[in-house]
C-alpha cells in the first residue's frame, strides 16, 4: 500500500479527502492528513456567519469521526515543520518523522499584512480563521463599552467589504481605507466602483479611497491611523485585509521551486519541481497566478488526485481559470465575470447605470458582436448566473446584446432558458456539476427538486451562488416534461387549495384543529393557517375573530402592521364618497390619537401609527361615528373605486358613484384567495381605472360593460370583457357567479388576473361558465353568494364589543406600560417611524 | 440583517437563576404568542396547544430590529417549533433560535415552566 501525506486540512485539502474517500481505487492507498488548526476543515467562505452566533459547528465541513469512518488518518493541531524530498519524509511539530510515497501541499495562504510600523499593536487583526474572528468579537465587545466603538478595515476588496459589513452589524462605526482610487479595483471599473461606494455608504460604511497608511498609532493598543497625505483616522481596532500570501515556507525550505512573489510552482497536473510532490489550492502557483477562490482549488484537488491514482479520468487543469465572483453578505449585489474590464480595441461595452436605484451593469461584447466576453453587475446581479453561463459556454447572444441586461423591450423575453445551455455547462462550479449531470438525475427520476439534486450531486452546497439557477432548471425541466408542479399548501396539507376546500366543505370541518386531525398531518405552520382561515371565511363567512390565531398577521389584529410594528386604520368609504361630517369625525379621532393621515390610492383615508392597545379604542370611536371596517388588512374586498359619473360630470352616462357604493356594500367583508378590487367609470374615458381592477364596470350606451380579472401592481393587466352592455342586475348576477367560482378554485394568494391566465380556455371558458352555465352550478353559486352576503358583520364591531375577542389587543401581558422602544420623527408636521438602521 | 443587542442571550434550562412569573396561563393566547416585559427586555411567549408545549424567545426580530415576534404566526417545520415574523416572514426555531429560512442571526430563546396555572420564564440574571 502506498502512502499519501496531505499537509493542510483547509477547504481544498478537505475536498481532496472527500474525493479520495469515494475513489474506486482508494484501497491501494493510505491517506494521512496533517492540519495546523485545532479543528477539522471548516467553511471559510461563510466565515462571517460566525459573527452571528459564534457557532463553529455550523461551519464545519466534516467531523473527526467522519475521517475515522472513511479510514483517513487526520491529525489536527499537528503542523508539519519540515519536508525532506530526497528521503521522502516529513517531520511534525512534535518531532515525529513519517515517510510518504506522495506528498500534497494544501497549505493555503495567510493574510498579507503590509510592513507598516505599529502593526503589532493590540487591536490589529486579520480575517482568515475562526480564532481570528473570536479575537475580533472579544475586542469589539471591549471597545464598544470603553471606547468610541470605531472599527477600520484596511483593504476595499471582496473580503475587506465583507469584514466591514460584519463590524457594522456588530454595532461598530465602520470605516474602510483603500490604497487604490476605487473599491474592488481588480474586479470593477471606475463607474461600477462609484455606484458600489454610494450603495455601501448608504448602508453606513465610511469609505476612504486613495489612502496609503504610513503608521498605526497608539500606545500599546491602536488609537488611530496616519496616512501619507498627513491625514489621520481615529479607530479602536483595525482589520487588515490587504491580500493573501501563499504558504510556501515548507516547500521553499525543502528546495522546491517557488515563484518570485511566492507560491509553489505547479504544472497542469499540479506537480511541483520535486518528484511525487503536488500542491493544490491557494498555496499553488499555476500559470504564474494564485487563485483565491474555492472553485479553482476544488478543481486542483480533483486533478491532483487523479494524477496520483493515474486513473482514466486523469486530465489536466484548464488553460483559463474562471475567476468570476459574486459578492455575498454586504447588503448589495456585486458580481463580475469573464473579462470584466476590457479596452476599446478588444471589446465593445454596453453600460446601464441608474444612480437613484444604485444599479450599474456593464457587459463586454466581442468586436464581431457574437460573443459575450464578460461584465460587471452592481446593485442588481439577478442576471449573473445566466450571463456567466452564456459567457463561459460561448453561447450566441441576441442581435441586440443590450437585451441581455435590459430585458427585451416589447414583450418577448430575451433571456435564454437554462434548458438552452449545453450539457457540459457547469452549473455549480464549487462542486463541478454540469447541466448534463443534473438533467440525468431528473431524467431517471432520482431527483425531482433542488433539494434532491443537492442530495445526489452536492450542487448548491458550496457558495450557494448557483441556487437560483438550480431552481430555474428544475422548474423549466418539469415544465418541458409536461409535469405540473402540484401546488400543495405545505407539509401539513398535501392538497391544493381547491382540493382542501372541497374536503373541508364536504366533511363540514369548522376549525383548524379539526382540519389537522381529519385531513392533515403534524401541527401546522404559517402557510397552512392563513390558507385554512381563508377557506373558512370563503365557505362560511367566518370573520377573522373566532380563530384569530390562525389568521395571517394583519387579519389577526384586524389592521395592517407597519414597519415599526404599529398599525394602520382604514375605515370603509364605499365608492370613495364621504361627507364633510364624516371627514370631521375622522380628523378628530386621528388628531386625538396622533395618527399620520394620508389619502390612499383606493379613494379612502388611511391613519397610521396606532399602537396595538389603541386599536380597539380608536375603532370604538369610529364605530360610534358610523364607520365600519374597510378590510384593508384582509385578502378580501378592498374598495370599489368610482369616478363622479353623471351625478356631476358632463360626459357621464350613468351614476357611477351610486353603482360603486351598491357593489361595495354587496361584496364588503367577502374574503377571497387574494384581495379583490372593483371600479366603476361613468363613461369610456375611464377615470376610475376600472379595467385595472378584478372587476370593472364602464357605463356605455344601453348599460354597462363588465370587465373581469384586471390587475394593477407589479404585473399590470387590463380586465377582459365578460359581457356588455348589460343592466346593473345582470352585472350583479354575473359577478356573483364569477366571484364564487374564483373563491372556490383559485390557489392561495392568486389574484383574479393570474387565475384567469392559468385557466384552460381563458376568458371564453369563463364566459361559458358564468353566462351559459356550462358547469350547471350557477344556481348554487348564486345561493352561496346570497348566504355569504347575508352573513356579513363588521368584524371590528364584533371585536370591540366582545371582551374575550378584545383582550388580544394588548402589548404586554404583565404590564400596561407602553412599548418604550417605538420612536417617531417629525414629517411635515405629522409623525413617522424612525428609519431602519 | 443585524445583530441583536447584548441583553438578549439564550438561557439554557440548567443556567436559570430566576424563574420569572410572567402571568396566568389563561392570559396567554392558545396557539399563538404574547409579549411580556422583563426589565428592558421584551420576551415573546408562545403556547402550542396540540403538543402542550410552551416556548419563549426575544420579541425583537434580528432582521430589522423591531419588537414584533410575539405577534407572529407559530407552527412546526419537520418537527421543529417555530415563529414567523409578522413583518417579512423570517422564521425562527423556538428550540435553538436559529433562522430557518434565511441567513439572519439567531434569536435568544428562554426556558418556560408552567406550575399551578402560572407561566414562568427562565432568566440567568
Ligand atoms: C395604502 C395604500 C397605498 C396608499 O397610500 O395609497 C396601499 C398600501 C399597501 N399595499 Fe397597495 N396600497 C394601496 C393601493 C394599491 C393600489 C391602487 C388601487 O387599489 O387602485 C394597487 C394597484 C391595484 C391592484 O391592486 O391591482 C396596489 C397594489 C398592491 C400590491 C400588488 C398587487 C398585485 O396583484 O400585484 C400589493 C402586494 C400584495 O397585495 O401582495 C399591495 C400591498 C400593500 C400593503 C398591504 C403592503 C403590506 O402588506 O403592508 C400596503 C399596506 C397599507 C397599510 O398598511 O394600510 N398593494 N395597492 C393603498 C390602499 C388602498 C386602500 O384604500 O385600501
Ligand atoms: C472571510 C473569507 C471569505 C471568503 N469568501 C470566498 C468566496 O465567497 N468565494 C470563494 O471562492 N472563496 C472565498 N474565500 C477564499 C477561500 O476560503 C479559499 O480560497 C479557500 O479556503 C482555499 O482553500 P485552501 O485549502 O487552499 O486553504 P485554507 O482553507 O487556508 O487551508 C489551508 C490549511 O492548511 C493549514 N496549514 C498551513 N501550513 C500548514 C502546515 N505546515 N502543516 C499543517 N497544516 C498547515 C492551515 O492552517 C489551513 O488550515 C474566502 C476566504 C475568507 C477568509
Ligand atoms: S407601493 Fe409598496 S411601499 Fe407603496 S404602499 Fe404599496 S406596498 Fe407599500
Ligand atoms: S423584521 Fe423583517 S422578518 Fe422580522
């Protein structure tokens, strides 16, 4: 049996062991691993997560017992101190000597600390190991208590920004000093770096570029930095993130060839200048470069292992190493891929910049316009995975390459689909998983979800950057196979909403607990509770009061929660018609409780900033003044917007306001899969924007045109003509039927527009149901609507008048104190919540 | 995502030095949470009737540092009891405090004891 000695148990060293453990010829070898750190390999990429919970276990890549089980001899806390390549043996720190047949260096790198005077002072740290982070955390605690709490990071690169954001999250004032004129000088161009700077400054980081640190000042511990331009920056601690230096000291001392600026020289099989000695990961100098990323390191582990095993898979390192990166954790998206920075004579660049939104996108296109060479994305990196794939696989690009970052204008989507990628396209570069391999698992049924794929291939388990693309792949694949992804509610109810509703009604189930016992499993969650609440409401006109604890957040307290945890109050103002007396009453109440008031987009008045315990008091007064709940918080009928119509308007064909009030009063309180909105316009000028609503009526010669399934919001859609011209009575009839059909069949949180979009046969089918009674259910639909309308009660009235329902509006159980953490600031003479940090 | 202030630290049952009497069991909602005040801390207390289990965690959501968790929906994910923040639906395990659907820092959790119709929350100070 031949012995392999691996020096270093970091990320790449561990990958080597993992591949080793699975190799068919492994029995022919013995693997001994020496690690300098006191614990087995851990995930350095997500090191910053340690700040949140100090949980080293969560970062762990494998345990000592995993190594034991694999028959790999791992010795942690045992650095190798010298190597003798002539006699093929290594010496450990404890003086033990052990021989090898093959030696692999995976010694990684150490942070580079420039030789600045004062760098030995207390409070100066680097950012590489768990121990480094423990030191930073402990020191930060002291600094926060005893000093001003300022931290500075030296280096505005990938890691520096990540470290700076971490200090900010620790509650420190956070500064970044960068030697170059811009942030991330190696990955970004000037404009991209400027947008990034504005964004991170918006997050609270203080950025100082063009700063050459000449001295680290302080007596014993750091107090300030002195720059060569004579300026100073006060700081209580410093984290140096100025680049890395490969750990080649052992190899160098053993006479193995190293680069002029460090790094163990290797060829395309990761062989060093000494026989049977390899180097992988950040310690290896391949093509005169050190690659400070895990993906190339993992590739090196693969290549070196198969070179040692001389297996049939033995292949060389590729000529071009992909250094594309997506930055994580800093509160904004930043990515660069391929040739990010190019000159005019090698590529044509297309740039999109939006300073207000903090977005900068640049793509570089080959001069012949055929290939994407690379690019930069700041502020919005949603397209990163796809662009990166197009570049890496040399795929053809659209005739208007700008569509790649702007999206096609004119409807058709330009975005290539994941399914268009070649089979060799590497989707997960950390684990080197190709699209072909993933589709193989989907084809043979061994995987049906992203989770399954991760299980079979480990795809997505590294940096996680490919997860969105995995999701797209699974969705696109399923669709292409004609497999419908069944939209089940959650792990507790394996049914669609329609199936569940049918079961509930059929079995006459009345409470959530009964539902769980009879047709569910387990104990429920935040997805199925509101879904069932909606089914009870739409089937039995149950208000949000009797089963308050299963309601979605807003329904539970019959008010919309605001960003500081206070609530808004929106009384119903049917059709937008309000009398001066009602305005005065509302104004008086808003003034009394110091509420911020605003006219909403739905033609009513919203009063913001009520504390939980004030809600019933406010509503008591509103009810006394004749108001009712506006259900602004519920997936329920919101408003029926109207224009003034023939009441006053010289063009009006009918009294739009009266009809809107009638409609709103008929359907008020009606709960539905998503919110419902209506509109009535007095003529085709459409001032009420009725066609932007779930149902819209427009007065025309001879009656009304009834439009249904429109939507405003993010994906606007005009409502489609269901019938017209018809009279008001017929309009109600059709609406009753259509709404009940919607209540019964739509999935949770699906607006009518999306419901119709997914309906086979579309509007023609809907017409056949609602007008021609194709299902023969219209009589049932009408009866159901009539009974729901008859069961209407104002749920706020119910809540304030019933002591056990009212008792839920209480901030603290054990005291009547107000929540003293709420902070408001002045805004044009009204109040608003203090901004989020 | 932000780090919670230092007064919120998970208390292990064996570390409890003070069982604070939070209120009568019937003052708390069944199948949901309510909030209590303990010094300058706000603690959310939850009752899971189906399992007959009580849990407590900081009321402060680490996502935007708002005192709202006690008003969130509760439930279970593969057996782990959890609360969903009412503001952006981040979910937290009520046994470990861990954020189950994102990368927020964990919340501090506290032991709860019920005796003679009263609810007690365990603190180490
Ligand atoms: C207050 C108001 C904005 C305003 O100050 O004018 C508002 C505020 C909110 N809207 Fe809206 N929308 C308001 C009119 C609208 C309109 C205009 C309209 O109704 O004519 C639209 C577009 C029309 C439409 O819905 O099709 C609108 C489209 C949305 C959407 C996107 C819906 C969609 O299908 O794409 C959401 C998100 C959602 O519901 O999932 C939303 C969600 C929200 C929420 C509920 C977000 C939330 O969960 O906190 C906001 C809470 C308000 C509160 O706390 O009281 N709001 N929202 C308007 C209240 C109208 C009312 O009197 O009830
Ligand atoms: C905070 C942070 C964030 C990062 N983020 C990303 C990212 O988002 N994406 C990405 O691709 N990369 C990222 N990286 C880089 C990535 O972590 C490294 O590329 C990777 O860890 C390199 O693996 P390695 O095994 O070569 O080196 P290391 O992980 O450093 O492991 C080398 C190990 O060898 C040990 N060793 C050294 N000398 C000896 C000796 N003589 N005897 C025994 N043991 C020895 C060291 O103690 C160390 O444990 C990040 C790094 C850090 C620090
Ligand atoms: S548009 Fe967005 S921010 Fe404005 S009220 Fe609606 S949901 Fe809130
Ligand atoms: S504040 Fe955003 S999830 Fe809690």
